[in-house]
C-alpha cells in the first residue's frame, strides 16, 4: 500500500496568488507599490549578515517594539509568518475536529483553507446585496459547535467596512465562548472615522485582532503579521506556531517598518486619495463599485469577470479575478491606476 495523504485534501482549494507577468502593472495582491523605505532595506541587509544563526526564539525585540508602537499589552501579542499563518494558528488553537468556523463569503480566501487544514468545518455566510458582511446572518449561523468567527474589516475582496455601532451591537450578541477575529489587514487605509479600530474592543476576552506588515508596511515579501488577543488565546496561538517561523530578517524588517511609519502612512494617504479617484472614474464609466475602505476596489462583474480579466491582461495590467463573481484591483501609484482605468474604459461592459 502506497503512502496516502488525507483524502479531504483533494477538495482543498488552492490559494491563488497573482499571475506573474514580466513588465506588467501588478495590481493583484493589494501590496504597497513603489520601493520599500531605505531604512527597511538597510535593516534587512544588516540582519542578512547573521543568517547562519537562528533568530530570537521569542521575537523579543520585535514584540517589545510592537507593544510600544501600537500601545498594546505585550503578553497578549503573538507574531506569525504573515497574518495568514496566524489565521491558521487561531483555528488550530481553538477548534477540535468538526468544530465550526463562520466567515462571510466572499471574504479572504484563506479562511476556508486554514479551517479545513485544521479539520474544522467552515460555514460561509453570503454577503449582503451591498457586498458587505451580513452580521445578522453570521449570528444566525452560530451553533453549539461554533468556536470562531472571522470578520475581515474592511472586507477582502469587496473593500466594504463595518461601522462602530453595528460591530459593537454584533459583539454584544456573540456568545462569549465564540472567538471573534477582527482581521484588519487593511486598517491603515481606513479613512472613515466611524470604522472602528479593533484594538478598542480588546477589553472583551472573546475578541482577537489581526494586523499585517504586508500592506501598509510594505513587507509582503517578508511575511510578518501579529495578533492581539486575550492572554489565553495569545498563548494558545503561540503554542501551535512553528518554531522560528518569524525569521531573523522579518524581525529586523518589522522593527524598521514601525520606525518608518510616518513615511509609510504618507504613502497610504496617497493611496487613499487615488482610491477616490479610481472609484469615481469607474462609476463615471458605468461600473458598479462599492465604496472601499481598503487599498483596492471591487467590481462585481458576474459572468463578465473572465472577459474583463483577459482584457486587462492584454493591456498588461494584472488584477485578481474571482470566477463568475468579480475582480479586485489594487490601488497603486497614479500611473499604475491610469493603466487600469484605461483598460476598464476600453472594455465593452
Ligand atoms: N487577512 C486579509 C483580509 C488579507 O486580505 C490578507 C492578505 N491578502 C491577509 C489576512 C494575509 O496577509 P499576510 O499573510 O500577508 O499577512
């Protein structure tokens, strides 16, 4: 008998990364366009000199700086190899096989994947007609087996965001044994003051907040994210993590990125100004585009999705297509956005 892998892995969807098209405009993975700040590159080079040595096991300096920078309690933090890794660790730390994890759909594509890998059961709650998370629907989906709820705010890929009153009312109603994970990968691009900062909910023991260094902090290639949660949840997440998965270079880069915050936030402000320009231009062209609080826009094109995507590729613009549903385009530098808008304009929709 040959070695076999788990039969259920055959149905596990692949995580789809952006297509690599040399020389094209890349607007497929919600990264920050333009080169990373010099100080980050210098810190990476310095850390690289010691790559024959293991990194600090507890990522001590990185955790100290993260706690200080964000005003958080250090023992309640965990760092991971990208926040996607922390998503998986959260499911592993809270769910027994067959326990349920609820998320909106469509939302971040890794939620069902990490759920299944951890042998839990994913429960998808369709978005509202306005492409937002359906909090009522998510509450209605809670059962005795529910252990965790992922709330992407703003939601990837639709860019829609939940406001303070609705999120607070929702948290008030979630059973206290169900962990609500506020995934704020795009927090730095939020401009609506009524979209709450998840850290303000950390007085609730069943709330965890996820942040990443991949977007506003320009470190997508480094793989670094962090979690703030209750002491017990943070400890559980650290326990199931792979030792040393936040490597020496990532630790140094994260510290340098926090120190470069003014420069990075200025770039985020350029992105959000561009977001308004891209959104308005698309509306003018007759596209349906929900208001976005993230660094991307969503075009619910339905059956025209594949055709639109091919058209953009022909114009050497790489965006992200979700078959039969729509496309997501990252907001990049003005010239990149111009290339995308030109492609959208020349598409017959
Ligand atoms: N959460 C959301 C909502 C995301 O969109 C992403 C990246 N696409 C992540 C988490 C993961 O980011 P990373 O693993 O790069 O930190």
